[in-house]
């Protein structure tokens, strides 16, 4: 079962440049732990305001997502970036979705 992970980050006003630098560090750690590439979005409208960053990744399975997260969290290198994030992010929430492949493909039936 493919899974779409979505991370919604409420960014403190004026902290976007700092957040970008933080995510560069986090991406290096994540890629070493088997995380797939991320797509980044800046909210324009919807439930979240302008100072919101959306990060999405697609995983081959829940097990792959869980294993990569456990590896990342077990390493000591994740602690300094997590601490930096508290000064930059007002809040973070996580969502996960099952990817419905058959609905996305051109299927006339």
C-alpha cells in the first residue's frame, strides 16, 4: 500500500529563510535514512494561512515510512536540527493518506 505523508508546518513570521536552511540540514539526514525526495508547497489559500509550509513525500508502504523514521530518530544528528526548529516553527502536524492508484489512472470502468 503506497502512502502519502504530508507535514504541515506553521512558520513563525519572518523565519522563512531560517526554515529553508534548517530543511537543507534535515534533508541530508533524511536522505541518508532512506526518505524519498520531498515536494515543498507554500500555502496560498485554504485552512492554513500564508505562513504555512506543506511537505509531501510518497512512500512505498507504511513499513518503509516507519523504518526510515525510526532510523532518523535513533541518530544523534537529528537532535540539533529539532532544537533549531522550535525557534522557527509555531507548530507542526502530520497527515498520512493511502494512495488510490486505480482512481488516479485513466480507467474507463
